[in-house]
């Protein structure tokens, strides 16, 4: 498989979880707010909306390869933060599996941030159109 195709496939795989999770949050904002409140974070409803919108917008940005490096860093940070806040429970094996998945996802985004989005991306199109 070519590098170009691999980078496109990586962006698709990394973005799907955030786009779908964000859309699910938008349609179940009360449940998301309840989950956020359950760990003691303030302004749970506001945070639920912010998380949902961030996940959809950032997921789409990764999918289309727009501002990929910056977005990858933001999602990596978001994923690490949520992993520690919601899943780091050493006494609960299932939560620790989710925590480890968050670590792996963050690692994928950090790798993408240094690899570039590849030629099949808006970033590549923008960089090839240098103004005269």
C-alpha cells in the first residue's frame, strides 16, 4: 500500500470514532452531561456541548486533512485528558482497557501530527497553491 493511501486510511480510521461519538453526544446531550457530572466536573451541560461539537468538527478536519497537525495535537490532548478523567480506574479492568485505548488513539494522532496528512488532503492542496 502506498504512503499516500496509508495516510488517507489512517485519517479515516482516526476520524470515524470522533465524528460518530460527537454526533451521538449531540443527540444524547443529557446523558453526556450526566456522565460528565458524575466525575465531578462543573458546568456539565456546557462541557457536553463543547465536547460534542469539538469531536465532530475536529473529526471532520482530520478526515478531510484540514489543519491536520494542529488538530491532531488538539485531539491527542483531548483524548489523554478524557482518558485520565473518565477511564483511569486501576481497580476496574474494563475502564483500564478504555484508558489504554485512549493512550493508543492519542499516540496515533501524535504520529499523524508529524507524518503529515498526505497528498490527498486539504492541507496538501493549500500548500500547493502558493500565492504569487
